[in-house]
C-alpha cells in the first residue's frame, strides 16, 4: 500500500471548508488524509465512526485510485456531519 498522506490521487470533488476564517481546499486523497489525521483524536470523537470510515476509505484509495469515489463519499459524509460543508 502506498503512503496515504502523500497520495496525489484526486478525489471526485474539491472540498472547500472554512477553518479559522481561512478557506482550505482539499482535492486529493493525501490532502484529505493529512487533514483527518493531523487533528487530535478528541476533535473527531463525536464523529468517530464516520472518521474511521473516511480514513480507511482514503487509505484504500491511496493504493487503488478506483476507490476514490468511495473515499470522496466517506469524507463528504464526515464533513457534512461535522458541519464543515
């Protein structure tokens, strides 16, 4: 499996979220993986199941670009639940 944090596999959409007043664009598996894994686990505790699903989907997509749709859907579900979108 390739390193998910350095994956340049494109997601099916670019997520634009506001974070501390700045807009952050997340367009690749690596960017999404870094965003989801760099926060403390406490920050995602409320959405633990969705977070785990998204991270697993991103890890899969890093090794197989055909899984980018599933990864995009998992990240979208997490961001919508966390009200980041």
